[in-house]
C-alpha cells in the first residue's frame, strides 16, 4: 500500500485516524463474522457429532449385521458343502444302483431268453409227446380191437367146443341106439344099404361144408354105417387146432390174417351146421326105424 505524502502533520494525523477507524470497523465486522462463524461452527460440530454418533451406531449395527451375515454365510457354506457331499454320495449310490439295475436287466433279459428257449424246447417236447401219445392211443385202440376180436373168437371157440361136445354126446347116444336097432339086417336091404353108404361117403369126401338132405325112403340097415360115418366126419381136432392157431400169436393181426381167421370161423360154423343137419337126419332115421319100412322098387331107387 502506498502512503501518500502530506503537506502538514494535521493531514497526516487525520489520515491515520481515518485509517484506524476503518481498521476498527473492519475488525469489528471480522469479529462479528468470527463469532457468527464460531456459532455456526459449533452448531455444525454438534450436528456433525450427532451424525457421527448416528453413523457410528449404524456402523456398529452394520458390523453386527455383517458378523451375523458372515456367520450365516459360514453356516450356509458348511450346509452347502455338506449337501454337496451328500449329493455326491447320493449320485455315487444312484450310479452304483443304476449299474446294478443294468446288470440285473441284462441278467433278466438273458434269463427271459433262456426261458423262451426252454419254453420252445418244452413245446417241441410237448408236441412230440402228444404225437407219441396219439400213436400210442392208436396202437392201444388197435390192441383193444384185436383183444376184443380175440375175445369174440375165444367166445366162439368155447361155443364151438360146447356145440362139438354136445354133438359128440348126441352122436354117442345115436350110436348106442343104432347099435341096438341095427341087429336084424337082411341080404336085400344090405345091398341097398351098401349103395347108399357109397353115395353118402362120396358126398362127404367132396366137401365137409355141403349140406346133405335126408333121404325120403331109407332102409333100417343103413343106420349102423351112417353112425360110423357121422363119428368120422365130426371135426374135433381141426377145430381145436384152428382156434389155438388163431389165439397163439401175441402180435397184431394183419387184415389178411383177420380175413383168413374169419373164413376159418365161417367154415367151422358151416361144418357145425352140416353136423346138426346130419344129426337131424339121423334122428329122422331113428324115428323111421321104429316103424316097418318097405323096400322101394329098384328103378325108383336108381332114379333117386
């Protein structure tokens, strides 16, 4: 600041007084501003202290919350780690179970395949068994039919035996009666009787199955040879041998063997019928011999 030059000391004193008053006013203003500033500073300090206390309180709360959150974070970390371990263990167990299930599935698939193969084998065996059973049933039915046929033949054989025995008994009785009745022959009747015997013998030798009609007029002298002829023509042994031959074989009979057996049985039945016819003729002869018989003329006899 430049100090002006004064012409007299009074001017200089006035100047410096004026300057002192200005500085005093400026000091007062500055003091007032300082006091105002100090008051506002105190208010601001109080406000800042209050805010600081609030901030410290909030900071302590935040620290507590941070500690709590840190603790919770640690707990969550531990829980997460524990759950991760459990999850890994569960995944490992599930993986092992999955492998076991896969192995079990493969075993079951192989077992099912084996069962299907065994089922196919059993079905083939069943079909073979059914076929064998049907074959066995067919053979059994054939055996049953053969046994029934043989039983019927046995029954026929027994009936033929009874018939033959009855015929033998009747022939024996007739022989005895003829022996009693044929003790009085004469010469003429003997000649006619011999001719009848020859004719009857020729007819018997031509076939045992032909039926001989009884003669209309017969001499009583012909009774003894007729009895002998009847005893000779009874087929006792062939019947027995044929029946035994039919039943001696245990093997199944062929159709030709059955036909031959039926033919033999038919022949036997025809022979039995012929024997019954002859016995009937013998009975007629016995009845006729009980009354007087007249010798027919020679020309009539030759015509017959």
